[in-house]
C-alpha cells in the first residue's frame, strides 16, 4: 500500500525489452535504499512494481504487458525520470490517502495555468471513469495524492503548490503528456454501491 506522498524522483538507467515485457532499472536515491530488498514493492509513477534486482543504487523492476498497456511506463526511455514512493510502513503518518498502486487508466494533460505560487493543470480522461471523479475528492496522478479542484465533462483539474512541483515531475508535464490515474477506492466503492442500490430499487 502507498500514501501518494512521492518521496523522490529517480532516473531510468537502463531498459531491457522483450516480447510484451520490459525490465526497467532506475538509479534509486540513496535515502530510499535503506532496508530495500528483492521482492519489495515500490511505486514508479504510481504503479506498484516489485523489486527484482539490486546492484548498489541500481534497482530493477519487471513490467508485464498489462502494465505497459495501461500506464505511461511503456513510453519512457533511458534518461527519463519517474516519481518514486516506497511502500508505506505500519504506524507511519499518512499524509495523502491510501493507494494500491493499481493504475486504472492514463489521462492526458489538457491545459496548464501557471501563476506566481502554484500551477493548475487540467486532465482529460475516459468518460466511463469520470463518475468517480468528484470535486474536492481524492485522486492519484502519477502516484501523487491530489485533491480534485473542479470537474467539467470528461476533464478535471488539480492545483499544485511549490512543494509538490519541487518534489515530483508534475511541474514538467506538458499539454498532451500522459499521466497515470488511480481512482480513490473509497469513492469508487460508494459510487458503485449507490448505483447497485438504485438499480435494485427501480426493479
């Protein structure tokens, strides 16, 4: 499980491609290497990946076809960066919201509105998932726990403070870029429950 509080960014050091499969090696920041073991879960751009190899500060992960299809990780190249979060520890402070690291879809950056002290970004995502995107609700974008500012049709916006822009890759996202989206599971559960109740009630 994760909290959506990105701890650092890491550069992709190597990529090995196979049929419908990719091994991605990142240069892990030293502060995140402590107690890291093979088999541990680490979120890369919000995607829960399993550590398969550790050589010094080089940490490898295997990406299967479904991950490459549903997320933006398959678009990355050597030299690109990813947002990194280690799995949360029991008893630790939760500053964001509970995440599984299971990405639902990608969304594209539709617009950017920079101002002196923050940045507002609008995202466009599949219409069938917009029922889970509610104003002032939670959403994870590239593994970052964010509050939804406003919703219009199949778009929503978030407002980013300097700390988020400095700690993550979000400030570098441009119009047309794809980001990973994880819906807040509590919101999904409530919406799905209400929908099932209404269907039953109408019968």
